C-alpha cells in the first residue's frame, strides 16, 4: 500500500503542462546531442577509435577501460559513458511529457524517437568498432547524430512555441526558398561527411580511408556551402520584405553559423586539418542543423504564436478607438 502511494505521488509530480522542468530537459536534450558529437570527434581525432577494441564490453573481460589501455581507452570509454547520460536525459524528457500525451502527443513522439535514436546510435557505434572503424559506418554514425540534433531542436521549438498549425506564416515562394536552403545545408553536411572519410583522421593509425582524393573533395564540399550561403542571404532579404520577424531572426542565426563554419573550414584546409579545427567543424555542423531546423519551424504558425497574435488583436480592438499602426496607415 505504501509503495503504491509512493508511486502515485511520483506520478503526480510529473508535469501536466509545459513548465520550467520541461523546458530545461528539452534544452538539455539538444545540448547533449551536440556535445556527444564533440566527444565522438575527440575519439577520432586522438586516434582512440579502437581504444576499446570490442563492443559492448571495452575488453573481452571488462566493461570499463583498464589502466593498460592508456589514454585511448579512457577517451573511448568516456564517450561511451556519455551515451548513458543521453539515455537518462531522454528518459526524463519522456516522463516529463507522458502526462501530456493527449494534449501534446507530438512531444511524446519526439521524446520517444530521441530515446530510440540514442539506442540505435549505440548499436551503430558498436558496429563501427567491430568493423574496424569503417569510414562509411562512421559517416552513418554522424548522419544519425545530425538527425537526432534536428529532432531535439524540434522538441525545443515545440516546447517553447506550441504545436504547428496548418497556416503558413510566409508566402509560398518564401517557403520554397527556405526549403531550397535546407536542401543546400543537408547536401553540404553529407558531402562534408564523405570528405572527412577521405582525410587523415580515421580514429586509429591502421584504419584505411574511403579511397577518395581529399583535395578534390574539399573543393566539391565548398560548392554546396557557397550556394547555401547565397540562398540564405536571399532568404534573409525575402524575410525582411515580407516583414516576418521570427524568420528574419532565424535566418540571421543560420547565416552567423554558416559564416563561422566556412571560416573554420577554410582555416582547417589551409593549415593541414589540425585536430582542434576539425573537431570544431564537426560540432558546428550539428549547430548548423539545429539552426536550420529552427528556421524551418518558423515557416508555419505555431499555436503559441497564434494565441499571442489573437490576444494582441483583441487588445487592439477592445477600445472604442484603436490607435493606428504603421501598417494600418499604409
């Protein structure tokens, strides 16, 4: 009886509406998904990809790194431990929205997808080790990480802005331009993964690369990056012309990340791919995906935005004489 009361009290503690706990855990989900890309990059860039030479154990006899494995074992095992942190965050996120499953089913679906994605990533990571750090499997690992970052970005947006409505917030041509920009970003990221697979940072000194010419593919990688930057500038102009502030702010953020990413990319190419810059480039790729996702979500009116807009309209029409705005004067 006492146990049931404890379980009931715990169940009642979980939120039924979006509160600070839900916002914090959603943001933690996004940050942790980006951070694990950084630690995964550290594994590769320090040559620790086979620091734990088997999976799911670290050695045939131990689940943890042993002193004999040195720094490489510590780095690889540390990255594996971070996976459990992500699982805890995903579990908390799921529990924090489970009582809202009828009112906000999309939050439940997102947290469930994130949890399953983390498990899938652990399995892909194991396959990566068991295949001797095959560059294409490593690339798949990064692709899935990018997708999980996008899902976490959607979760944050939905927590703060509510569900999407069927109403477009911008004219269809602007939406098409935004979608073209999204295609450019994803092509740039995917080609970048191929370039990384041809470069010197394999994660282990004896691991073969994918056989492609890195000098050629670095140039190929730059083409969609420049096209995406041009599309982003056009999108910013379009957002300013239609007067859509959320899209304008989102595109400005996207352009800022693109500018830093291109600067880092050019620097690493000219300096011979130093490890620190390569790792920064990898993390920024995920930040870019998050910024892109946020931008795309501003293309439709969210319930929270619609509610605030309706409230402003009602406030403006509540008096006998409404004060004209600049738009109404026009």
